[in-house]
């Protein structure tokens, strides 16, 4: 299997029927002999027919209990308690295009985009079969892999471990890069050596989580943004997961990415099939930047299915940081009117609009689950209110204001009509205390009746008013689960709800959110073209968060806002220009503040910011992204976008802290045509692409904290 600059090869061992990993990396044309390893020792000795132990072999789908002492990709518990599996090759077929995964998000493509290899394996002892699916996207050097386990027997089995992607790399010197953090400081780069034993991480929060993203990179120690080898792995899944690189005594590195075994034990009855989530792997010989751009293009073209994926997004104002829960129809109409007066095109009504007496949503202790307007705040429902909002003419535009709304459907407050009527609809474990977080519980979306309720409730909200945007939030992890498999069942139920609603209302712009970046993952991106990147809107912190997130996810999928200063989390007082430049890097741009509290200078700056957004957003949505310098590596971070036609580039350059000395280094661009000449607002005349990329330009920074510049480059 080969792409533009990658080969992925494995073969069937004729003696054992096992799938043997041969190569995942740059293009190769031939098979070469495997590394020679001594067959002495407990873990590597010969069996009774003279076949080397499986620990000595680079395996493609490792199972349990047959002399391979490394972690398995598949671990099955059989009805009699036996956990040994012996999957051997049966057949294969090549399919043009890519079949959908039942009940799960996945990449997609037509015959000309992708080819799928399906390899069937069978365990004669347990009467269980496996079908491994490899989908090759040659344009992106990408492989999407998943598998099915079918129980052909007469007794139940249980899936204890399922790694969607597994392969054994040779003895290479590797580092692991992952995105680590927590609420308000997501997506920090962490780089570790891949030493002997297990190097990895996992989420046990029921969701992909703020703490770890289901993404990691293995790369050569010399790899940079622009040079060297990198292997990126990403799980198309929103539930708990585990990622591991295991180096054994011979040096081979086993790569595993899939479900967290603590949240597995998934029952599969006779005649039933378990479908693993999909994992995507991308190889790059052009550094981390080349890997990221492949992920970005693949996800925009072959994962995000929204009608809005390649559309410019409306600039918006969200009510939350401006008003919080202090809202009613009048205050919101006034805020919407101010929004339109600034030239902003979408007004978003955040939390606090719903709930019935005595459970009205006047704070975060009540109302979740009751998705009907609070009659005290909206006595005539949403329709008249949204009609008023929609009537406001947007300044400097021919359009009227559009309306959006916030929901958190997967959650419920105990103080709600829904909970009092259906206390059995939440996630709970027997008689254990139902632990509250943010005064709320998690609805059990594994239950079909809960799924149907949410589909109907949100559909009724949509039908009741003219809504063009919905922000879908989620503000707690899952604590008590009735069984390890409950998380997988919940996630499938959540996907059914999202699939139904986005399919029924494709005209709506859906945005994912989970207290910021708690579920910023490919599974959500399949349904929603954008997600709220972090609850931390401090521009200095957001630079790190957004660049970290960009390692796997396109900037077009990020939602970023300008909030008031001093910032509510950090207390920093940063200029509106700097705040705007950081937010303009993302696909969805807006404001989250009360316009009446803006200073005169801030208000005066907004028309220019809006004009800049109108120029930049098409490039952010469809262009190529380059990380020039990281904020953790330099006082002068910078990023760059190149338009799809490659005729225009825009650079966001920043100075974090005032410096008398040393001088700032020259800003060296990327992704330009070396032989072409470029004009710019940053220099007189023209400069060649080679000069801009290799020599760079020196920017006139003042001795002042938190400065930013927007540099345009136009190909002559």
C-alpha cells in the first residue's frame, strides 16, 4: 500500500498465518529480510515445531497468549474465561472507495480518493473472526484503520482491549510528542523519549478530555517543523482511549491507539459484531509541519461532513462573558442591537434561557434537561424574540443579524423536571452516590429513550425559532459507570444523536464545546465543523493552546473569541489588536464581551478588525498553515497561512514581552515559491520567496509587551 510519499507494507507468515509488519515510512519498492534476533531466552525461544516465538516478530494485529509478551491490539475474554486468541489469515479483498463504519464517525472518500484493503482473520479455536480495514488516502500519506470482531460461536465473548491502530516499528531512536493539559490550558506539547517499556497516556474521563488528546507523534530526535521523519496517530473517537508506544528488549516499538481497557469489557453475543473506532496514521518526511498539513487537508476534505466546512464563518458575539446568567428578553435584545451596530453578523444567546418554574435556569444549579424557554424571561417563547433579533440591520452590511443559541443536552440538573420524572436516565452505579460536578449529572445516552428524548427536544427548539447556529456544550466528565462498557455504549448513543440532528438540520452551523477543549477530537469534527478551543480566552495563553491544537487539527475547525480585559482568568490587560490577531487565526472568529463596556479605542478598532476578518477568513478556512515559531521556544512566535491558490500569504507575528536586548531574530517565512517575487505591507519593493524563507525580514518591534503584526505577502 503506497501513497505519494509513503509505503505501508505487511505480509502473511506462511508458517503461522500471522500478519507481519514490514514497513511504515518513506516509499519502498521491495521487501527486505527482517532483523536477525537470537532465538534464545524465555521470550524469544523456538516453539515445539521450530517456529520463533511471536515476541521476536513485528506483528500487525497482535493477540494474547501465544508467546508474544508485549501488549496486544486485541484481547478477548471467552465464555469459559479463556483469554487466548490465535487469529490467522483467511482472505483479503480490495474495495474502491471506503465503506462507512456503522454507528461511528470515520473518514470518507470516493473511488478516486481512497482504496480500502480488508483482511479477514479467523480463530479456529474460538470461532471468532476479525476483519481488518486499511483505507489508503495517497494524496495525504494517510492510512485509516479499524477492525471488526464477529462472534460466530454460540456463547458470549467480551472485548477487553481494542487498539484500532497497531503496528510494530523497527528498532528506531524515537521521541513521543503528545498534547497534555487541563481545563484552560489545553494542548501543551510534551516530548518524551520512547525508552524500554511503555511510553504512553490515556483518558479515563469518559471523553477524550482536556488532560490528553487522542493524538500523538513518534518522530526522529532530529525532526523539526520543516525536516525529518514523523509518524502521527489520531483516534477518531470521543470516549476514553489509550495510546502506547512499547519498546521491548529487541528494540522494536509497538504502536497502539484505541479504547482504554479500563472502559472496555464490551459484550459481543452470538452472531454479533464489535466495530472498533477508526484511527488515522500519517507519515511525513518533511517534519511536523508536513504531517500537520496532511492531517488538516485530510480532515477538511474527508472527515468533516458539514455543509459549512469550506464556508467562511459569520463573525459573532456570544452573550456569556458579557451578561452571564443576568439575562432576559429585553437585556438580550439590547445586546443584540449593539452587536448589529458594530457590524457583527451573528448573535449567540448563551446559557440561561431555559427551564420551567421552579427549575428556571437562573444559575447553574437548575434547568439542564428542560429545553423550553424560561417563561419569566421569554413569556412568548423564542419565536418573537428571535424575530426581533433577526430584524436588526448589521452595520456596513446588506444583511440582517442572525441568531444562535447554546445548549448542553447530554447533562441534567437534579433540580429539573426531567430528572424528577426520569432519575433512572442518568449514568450511575447501583447504590453509589451520584456525584455532582457543576451541579449536574450525565444522562445515559446508551439508552435509546434518552437518545430519542434529546433528538426531539433539540428539534423542537430548532423548529420553534429561526436558529442558524448551535453551540453544543458539555461541562463534566463521567464518574460513575454501571460497567466498563458503559462508556463505549454512551459514545455510540451520543454519535446517533449528533448524526440525526446534523443530518436533519444541515443548514445550521454546529459548534462543539466541552468546557473548552475537553472534546476537541476527530469524532466531534466529523459532525461539527468547529469546536470551542478553550475556555481560556487570554490571548497570550491562547497562542500556545491554538498552536498545540494545530498539530493535528485544522485552524478552520477552531473557534476563538476576543474577550474583555483585564482577562477574567489571568488578569492580563492586552491590546485589542493583539487579542484580535490571535483570534483571527481561527476559522470561527468573534467577540465574547459586553460592547457597552468597551473603551472608545476598542470600539473604534472593531470596523478595521471586521474588515481584516473578511479578508483573512477565506484563507484560514481553505489555506495551508505553517508554524514559524512556537511561543514556548521564542519571545517572537509567528504563524503563516498560504491561500489555496498560493498567490497570497498572511503572517501573524507577535512579541510577547518587551526586550531592549537581544534583537529579535529575522522572521523567516515558509511555503512560498522560492523563485517568485512578493510585495508586502512589511517592506518596500519586492523580495523573492527564497529571500523571505532563507534570509527573512527584520520587524520593527517597540519596547512594549504583547505586540502583534499582520503581514501580507502578494505573489507578483
